[in-house]
C-alpha cells in the first residue's frame, strides 16, 4: 500500500473508496505482481471499455497502453412499450416485445401478473375478462428476430400501478417490472389558498391556522388531493421563476414594449430583494438595451410613438403614455437608472403629449391601439388623462424645472373627476 499526496482519480470520499478498492481487488495479488479481478457487469445491452493503472513510488502513475472492450448482450429478453400515462377506465393495448437472438426458434410463455388487482384483463372486443391474477400467452419466436405479444388491460386504480411481465422458455427467461401512471377521468380543477405567516416578533415561536377545504359534489372518485408548500417571499413561487419573465424584445412597437418593461421590473425587484445574480443582471441589462434601441425605431418625427412608427397615420396617445409616457416616460425613465437614455427623446415625447392636452386638462386618443388588452382600465376618458398626467409629472427632470403647462391643469382635471363621481 502506498501513500499519496494527490489521488490519481477523482472520487467522492476518495481515501475510503480507494482503500476499499485496493483491499477488494488486490487481496489476491501473487508474488509475481499479478492479480485476477472479477466483477459482475450490469444487466444492460451495451459495451464496456476496461482499462487499468498502477502507481509506483519511483516511476509514479502508469496506465496500460491498450484497453479491452466487452460487449454485454442477451440472446433472449423482453421489452415493454408503454405510454407516459393512461386514464382510468380506458382500455390499454400493452405491447410486449420478445427478442430472440439465438440461432433456433424459441417457444416461450409470456405472463402479465396482476397480483394487486390494479387492472382488469379485457378481451379484444372490449369485454371485461374479470379480476384475474395473471394472463399467459404462448408464442414461438423465430431466430434472430422479435415478436410482439399484446395484452388488453383496463386500469382501475389511480396513481402508479405495477406491470410485471415475464417470458419463460425451456432454456432461458426474462422478467421486467415497469410502472404506469393512471390519471383520473374528467377535467382537473385547482383551488389555491394563500396564508401569510408572520414570525417577525421575537415572542412568536409558532403559528397555528385552520384551513377549511371544501370538496364539491360530483367529483371523480379518488381524484382529490391536497398539497402544501411554503416560501419565504411575498411574491410566493413567482420569485423562483423570475428569469422566465425576461424575454428578448421583438415585434412591433407594442409587442416590443410588452417584453421590454418586465426586464426593468424584474431587475429592480431582484436587486432590492438582494437576490439578483450577476448572470441574471447581464441578461436583463442586455434585454433592456435591446428593447430601448428597438423602440426608438417606432418614434415618429413629431415625437409620438405608434405600433409601426412612421407608417402609421397618427401616433397613439395610449401607446406613448402606457408604452412611452408610462412605459418610457415611465419605462424609459426607469431604464435610465440602468442604461443611457437620451433625455432629448423624453423631452420630444413630452412636448407632443402636452400639445395634445385639452383645455379641461384631459387627453384624447387620436390614433389606433392594436393591443387593447394593454390598456386595461386606462384606455380612454379620465383614466387615460390621469395616467398621462402622472407620467408627465414623473418625468419633468429633463426640463430641470416643473413644466408650466403641466402644472396649470391638475386642478381642472381633479375637479372634473370629482364631478363625474358625484
């Protein structure tokens, strides 16, 4: 036995593993330095490459020049062809492939076990054969080929069921056990309940909460299940999948913003939550820069933005406000904390919006919005005006002082909103 400062190969718990290997393999070492090592090869149809090494205190590590290839092969075996899952009550055609690579034909009994009575055997005409423990079929497999054997079964229990198939001949045999997922019939419905557990107080050591779970009538028998999960963040499971919200901005002006803005929100949230990795930061900044540069191509000469830029007849107020004045007099304003944003672009857009402000302080939509879902409840009327005004007030910094025209109208707009509520 030799001492090593560096193990000759990577192992988990290397010292113990190496000592066990030497004790097991070298205990039969002869005086001439030769040893015979026997090991059982896994029952897998594949090829194994065998090599060897030796360690000497003078010459160091030595590796044999030639390797030996061992092919593991079985002349007789079976294989099951199964779907990922089936629905309870449906009849499944279970195909068992019997392989015979001998030089002579083999007659074998192929048996499907049903000891737990998890399914029913079915006849070819969809007639139930009854709850039997097993079914056997005898087949003759020609040499150097395979033959399918079909069993018709109808699963009766939910979850994973065991399928045990054996093929026995006079001189050889094989047994395979596979699991099949059985899902309930009907359509799955999910009910979620969120509970906040506050353990911030030092005196609070435990919290007990009772939850009533109401299962409606008429559900599929045995299909109900309850699961519980916890996570230490107010956003719940979303925080573990934030990177899924980062998408490369593409498409028209509206589509580009739908992917541009989430990158800003995700970046700032993870940064403030101290959960932002360097890889995610680089990815988010790259997408923000791409979305910003791409959005500039949809700005018109007058400073407005639209879905298709200069090809549209008029710029869209909502597109500027929600995608620019909110998504870029808001989004561009937010993005300026992470990338370089031209202040002249923001000024030009704000001037266009101010020119379209009415005497009563409101804003009208002169253009067409293609993606109506983006507007939400702020697509027109007072809501659109308030949204535009907020975006303008938040982005006055490029003017270095409050813009006079913006400050003249909030009072009118508020009074108008009050009259509408009354």
